[in-house]
C-alpha cells in the first residue's frame, strides 16, 4: 500500500515524493546500522540493508533510464 501511494505521489508531486523517498531511505539505513552495531539480530540487519540499497539505487537507476529515453521535464 505504501509503495502504491508513493508511486502515485511520484506522478503528481515528484518533489514531495523525492523528499519522502529520501527520508525513508535514511530511516532504513539508520535502522540497519543500529541492528548491525547492536549485533543482536543479523537477519533483520541484512533485510534492512538490502531494503536500504534498493531504495538508494532506485532513483539513480530510474534517472539513468529516463536520460536514456530522452525524457525531459514538462513544467
């Protein structure tokens, strides 16, 4: 549900969606780092780290893809 909501927000308000995406990425990284430093639950740390990497790579990948397709701003 959150992914669908964020996807629709990207269509209508991309600047707000970028800020939310950045906040969520930083939160995932922080949670992963706290699990790694505590050393208690490595499974959760790995899952959160993978989520962080996916969230961090997604805007870079889609920006590269848009450049390859000749995308330009409409506003």
